[in-house]
C-alpha cells in the first residue's frame, strides 16, 4: 500500500474510533450547525428531563437538535465539559463544587431536581443492622461524588469508623452481592438495583441526624456556550420544562423513556421518580450549599488544600430558567 493510501486509511480509522467513543471532538467544532447542542447525560433518574424530552420530541418542537452522550458519573461528564467536548453536562452538587474551583469557565445553568433519598445499603449477612454496626466495615462508593459525601457525613454523625473504598457505579451490584464490600452508598438508579439484587439480605440505613442531605442535581455549561448559544440554551430548558410536566404526572410515555434510559423496569422507575422534585430552578441559596461542599472536598483531598474557594454565586447563570 502506498504511503498516501496508508495515511488516508489511518485517518479513516481514527475518525471511526472517535465516533465509536461517542465524542467526535470539541463541542465548538461538533456543534457548528445551527441550533445543535451536545449534552452529557449521567445515566440517573435525577436528570429524567433529558430522555423524556428526547423521546417526546420536545427538543425538535423547540427547534433544537440534541446529541445525548451517556456518562456513569458527574465527575466524568464535567471533565468532558471542561475539555470542550460538550455544551451541557449533568452533575450533582458535590463534583460541581470541586470542578468549579478547578475550572472557572464552568457555569451552573439550572438546578434540575432535588433528591433526599440517599441511604446506606448494607448486607444483613455481614452482621449489620444499625449505623453503629458499620464500624470497621468497608463501604463501596464512587469517590468524589454525592454518594461519597453522604457516606462521609453519615459516618461522622454516627461516629462509626468505616473504610470508604472506590467502586464504580456499574460495579456496585456485583460488589454488594459478592461480598466485596459490607455496604454501599450510591445514587439512583444503582441504589434501587442493589436493593433489588440483595433482596431479603438488604439492610437500608438512613441518616438519623437532623441535617438531611438533599442532593442538588445540576445542569452545567461554560461561559463560552452561555454567551454564544444563549438562545439555544433557553430553548433547551423550555423543552426540559415540558418534560418535567410529563414526569410530574407520570405519563406512561415519560416513565417508559426513563425506564429505557436507566435500565430499570417500569414499575421501579415509577417508584423512584416519586422521590424527586423535578421543578427547574436556580436559587441563590445554592451557592451556600456549593461552598459547604467545596470545603468538604478540600478536607478530603478532592481539591488542593491550599486552594481558595471561589464565590460560587459568580458561577450561577440564572437567565435560562425561571426563579
């Protein structure tokens, strides 16, 4: 094969590899066509607006073409957003607080939903019945996430000394059922999947402190996108608002769309969706929560201890959703 043909073949294979990975370049390059957004979706009911809007055609109704790329965690989605591979990313408040401290180009554009269903799910056959029984045990969680934060606060409140070990969301069911860990702290839909997999062996432990953890499930963009594609972002959230109405009334189509996206059966999906408030908002008080989580991230090595945390109010772009 000639040198020219070899180079051409290599270019083709490189393009195919990038396409197979789901990301074909930076968002500014892949989104040059008018009214197109590339959205990083963490596969979690917290951002059910996205699959519902996609399935119902609400994006098209608002003149948008939306490419959805799935991620396992908000940490990964934020990395792609910071790298310019996405226009919008979903992430919970914990990784968001750390990401903003490291990447000042990020902007919070909406608080998509609130969830206070965090729980520690333990194995009964490990001899665990109460929070105190977690002392000396291993708790699997994706480090640096809201699930990690919840587990840490529960251990502090209960004065239990457990070891938090890294377990990816996709490996959570296996780790719990095979006894690799004694308990897990994980967000939805994996929490429900672990409970279902453990069956009668599942022990569900709630935080008994007065400060119930509320997970803010956010939508983020960058300063460049919020300026260059402001109209498209407004259309995007108008479509999500339409979707939130369907989720609130649990239409059959909306439950089916979330079920397909999260790989939960329809009955479980309907149950999980009731745990959330899916009203789109962006209240100023969110900045205080992000500051608290940022301090936790510094204390736990997710942000360099010498970092001066930003004024998180400066990173709330509140022009895209109603207050």
